């Protein structure tokens, strides 16, 4: 049997992790035909079929799944040994990071700076999104590490708390002078799958407030601009409106909710890539600025 090269096994493992030849090609910075060629070489040299066509895609055969199961811990151990030998200084690769706006505005810049300084061969691809979508991307394997609003309970994830922030009910000074919630106001919020949306609903129910309407926007900074120029109110993360409250362009119109917004770093529970595990270890030491 002609020997397999390490890149053959790496290719097989990334196809198994990400689910498609195309995703593995993007991850390994090559083309889909190159990935297909590597698979053919593996199958020829092993004398067994590792994939079979199913519908419009390819799935692992029983022998392919067995090979992945046997090789994954060996590959992770090999990578881990090499990276630890160099104290991760020689680490290379692209790591896809998801983050919410609040983490992106507080702890994420320091995290990125540390990676640039200490792991210069590592490139971060950062996407700002809402918690629900980040969870979907992490579980689908299209994100490697995410910073999200928690708590998140899932057997498929490993999480680490990185702090919490308080929330405030804010509106423009003109809205407050007009009586605030003494009259029906339009209320603005992040979408329904956001924890902040749940706090908004809880507060309105507890205080028996019937809003004139509830609008949603998936961007906190845009919500701030809507409040400053309009007549609505919204519950928002205090760090994101601290400047506006200090300047008087926004004011608080209800007592602050007791419930705080907690944040967590998360990776997949079955993650074995030593670089991602190292970045998760570093992320776990971060703290959201409250």
C-alpha cells in the first residue's frame, strides 16, 4: 500500500467536520477539484471507498467514518504536540470568529490584538451577528469560536462565562419630558431571538405597559439613532449607551431591569483542533467591560 501523506488525512478530517468538499476546500485554502483529487488518491491507496454519492452530495461510507474516528484523535495529538513544542508561536491557519455587537465593542478588540501580537501566523475572520444565528453557524461548523449572549445550554457546545452587563430603558429627552410611558410609546428592540427582547417583554408585562407598537432592528447602534431622533423607548446594554446617557442625548425612562445580560465564549464540544482549543482557552480569560 502506497503511504498516505498528512495532507490526505487533514483533508478527510475537514470534510467530515464541515460536511462538504467545498467547505473543506475553503478551510484549507484550495479548490474543490483539488479536494476531490485528494479523496480519489486516498481511496486508490487504501483500496476502499471512503465516500458515496447521496443525492447531490457525498457522504462518508462506514469505512470512511471508521477511518475518521480512528484518525481524528491521532491528528489532533500530532498538531497539539507540534504547536506546544513552539508554544503556539508557529501556529498558522484561519479561524472564523462570531461575535455580538457588545462583545465586539468591549473585549473583542483586545483579544484580536493579542492574537496579532502572539500568533502572527493566525488570521481571524470575524462576523458580527445575533446570538441565535451565531449558534447555528457554530453547530454547522461554519464558525469556530463565538462570543455570544448567554446562558447557552447545549450538549453540543462547551462554554465559558466572560462577564455580564446591565441594561437600561432609554429614550430621548423630548420623549421623557412628554411623560415617557405615561402615554403609549412605540418600543424598539433587537429581534425576538435576542435575550434583550425577552427582557423587554418581561418589563412591559410586569409594569402593565401596553406599547403603541413594537419595532425591531438587529443593530444596537441603529436603535440608538432611532431613539435619539424619534419618540420611542428601548432596553439597551448600558455600555453601548453610556456616552449618550452622559451627554444627555438619551435619558433613562424606567428603572433598570434586575436581569443582566450574560456573555459566554463557546466552541463545539467535539472540537479537537489544537489552535481553536488554544484560542478558546485565551477567550475564556476575557471579561466583558461592565
